[in-house]
C-alpha cells in the first residue's frame, strides 16, 4: 500500500475499523494520549483461523518405454517396482467450520498429496484428510480432528467494491504466518488462463508463493476470498495478486462436502461477449451481457426457448457482464438445479427457466477416466464408426494400455462386465478403481482385455 499522510491514514483506518464495531479504545495509546490506528485487534481474532499446510507426495519418475518390457527388466535384473521420489510443498488454508474441522485451501496446494499436515497458529500439528477437490476452480477442502479450533466468518463477496481495504494472511515462502495489507484493485478478473472458472478479486496486498490457500479478509476480519495466484514475471510479488471470491469458494466447498466432487451440468448454450460493434447491431446502449451464438438441440437451453441472437442479461438474478460470467454461473450449478435466465429476445426483456442436465461426454483423454487408460484418446463410437461403444481413436505406444494390447480402432463395448454405450458410461465404471476388464471389438471379432 502506498504511503498515506499520517492524518489521512488515521482517518481511513478509523472509518474502516469503526464499521467493524471495534471501539477505538482497543487501539494502543500514543504519547499524546490519542489512540494509534492498528489492525492488531482484528488480526488477533482472525489469524488463529488461518493455517499452514504442508504436503508430502510420491512422484513416479518417467521411464524409457523399454523399462516397461518385463523381458528387458528380467535380462538386466531391474527391479519391477517403479522408481519414485518424494516431493513436498507448502501453502496455506482457512478454517471455515471449526465444529466439523473443515479447512478451505487451493487444489494446487494439496494436489497428489500422499500426506497432508496442518499447522495451527499456536504450533499444533494435525494430520488432515482430503474431503474433496475441484481442479477447475482450484478449490479443495481438507478435514482435521481437533478441539478448540478458531474459524473465520464469511462475508458476502458480491458486495465488495474496488478500493475496499483488505488484508492477506498466509505462509509465504514457508516463513510462517505473515500478514500484508492493501486494497481491492479490481473485481471480476477473468480470461487469465489460471483456472477453468475465473472471477478473481485482484488486490495489491502482497501475495507470494506459499500464500496460496490463505485468507483475504476485510477490516471486520471476515473472509472475502481465498488467495490463489500472483502475476509475477520476475518470480516475486509485483503488486497484482488474485483471490477466489468467498461466495464461489464456499459454494464449491459445500458441494465437495456433500458429494466429494463437483458434478457440473449442461445448459447447452454457447455465448460470446457483446462488443461495441455487436451492441450497435443489436441496438444496445452498452456492451453488457452475452450474445447467444448457438443452442444444442434438445438441451435445457433449447427446451427453455433460448435462441441464437438472444442477449443474456442475468442468471439467477446476478447481472451478466460478459460471456465468462455465463460460464462461471453455469459452472457453479449442479445437475438437476433450476436456473433462471433473463434475456433480451428480439428487443423484449424475457425470463426463461431451465434445469441443468447431466453432460454427455463424447470425447475424453483416457487419463481423466482412469490411470489405466492413460495415453489414450477415446470417442463415442457412434461418432467414429456408427456403432455403440467407445472408440479408441489414439493410443501412445509407450502407454501401459498399449502394452496390454489395446490398439487404435478398438471399440470398447463392456467394462467390468457392464455394457458401455458411450464415454460417459465408461467414466462411471472406470471411476471405481481396481482392475479394468474390457470387452473389445476388433475387425469383426471380440475378446477380453484386462488392464491392471
């Protein structure tokens, strides 16, 4: 934060802290008998709810394809166990439910962790268990079992404004709990390519490596965001940091607690931003909203009556500023949830209602379905050969699936003795883990293939 004149700084802090209901009597008294503005009283209440998170991972080292050949291993007396090395990482987290021990953090903080350790501000070290994670939003929830935990109250992040004072709390560079302050410098930042769903709070409060998963709080000590990323061309803080809004983080958390994953659904509409030229073409006064460019036949959007050329103005009463707002809003909804869409249809404002449907997965990388299918590209067979099942469109020759006998052009019609009509069916079966028994059709014949 840039240096303010002392009198102005005092007025700003007094105004902000007065809003929190904190009496000036809580501040230290200066030599002249006047209270000295300080964030210390607020921080004493909030910092116990911000934790350090350390993880230990087991990383399998890359191998030459020959290393996968059992004969080669036997001939040169190479152990069958894959080579692994240990990795570790440091980050931060926020206790938002002390009774149940739930800690909010970033997915990239705990990704692929074999062990998760949470260190409280009082020095206690607790083993944590992963409740669920969502890579698309970069939110994860871990759980600790302990008494006497502190928690942060959560503010309505939709009410934030540019210029609000904020404080970032975390564990930068593994130094231990650290506090920095600044302001909100922008809202609704998206299109950065950092996460799949972006609606970032931008702040100039110093955020550095290790701050990820920590708290961004207002002057009342309420959680308004989860610190996530920095813009750092030089590798350090340059005054531009990003936090996931608390409303988004808590909504994702509730879904992870309930289901262990985020079950995103399908609306079936494609949109684009309203440019100045499009605003003129559609007779709009401002470049707000999102233009519907396509509607999938039979989708919830189609059933709700949306058409190409409609302008989406709001979703569930939240104003739409751009196409990214539509993507974020739909991405936070679960299968079966109702959605209310305000559109400008042929110059008239109308409201459409739809229900989010389960997505129909048509193409997928095998790794996303099961590690046993790593190195494959799978497609619905009806798209590639007119048959029911899953077509193996591509497969890497160094993959375990190829070594087991899977080949391009194979059609998977059953998995673990359950019929597979499409990629979505295969995903449901493969998700269970364990071995994968595939019934394959190839060149008019059929056979079974076991992937261990």
